[in-house]
């Protein structure tokens, strides 16, 4: 996922199980990324987010360790724990208490100029994960409303 936006907001729900060098950049627009919908593979994941003149908001499950290397000008790095309602302002960097022991770790490099970087730690529940089909036989081959294909293919010019 490499995304850039000028004068527009970026809102994404992550649907990948592996994050490798993800880059999200916006100027005059906010960034909202949700990492709670698809379980991430065990190991280290890397995300870079930059926002100029608007807020960065990232949602992560509580059991995921997060290491924030942040840089803000006229803003803060904030971490909110939804389970306890606590909010922490960690300066420009922050590491969650479970980072060293977490099976899944996200290294978040975030830059915000004239706004805040906010990480929201969401309680882990069964509803936060999208169910995955385990075997190919469980996946539908076609949708019942799809029209049948009856023509030959040819190269478009």
C-alpha cells in the first residue's frame, strides 16, 4: 500500500496480513488507517505515515506491540487505550509495554506537521477479525448472479 493525496483525506482498512514498507502521505488531508479488521502475521511489520496540516489516526489491536518513531511540529504523539480509557502523550516516540513480548509488532514511523499523531489501541474480540476461509473448497468459484462467459478473448488496442 503506497498512497499519496493532496487536499484530500485518506481512510483505509488494512486487508493484508503482511505489512512491508507501507507508505501513506497526505498534504492538507487527514490519514485514518485501521489495522484491526484483518489479523496480521506474527513478526515485524513496517508502516510510514506522513501528514501535513491534518491529523494521523491509526487503530491497532491491543495485543499488537507498537513502536512509534514520530516527528511532530506543533502537534503531539498520543496513544489511547480503549479498554482502560487512558491516554498517554509520549513525546515524539512511544513503545507499548507489550512490544518486546508481542507476537505481532508494528514499527510505525509517523510525521505530522501542524497536527497530532493518534494511535488507538482497540480491545481484541472475535468481531475485530475478518473470517478467513481455510481451504480452497470453501471458497465460491463464482457468484450465482454472474453472467456466464461465452465469448473468446482478444487483445485490446
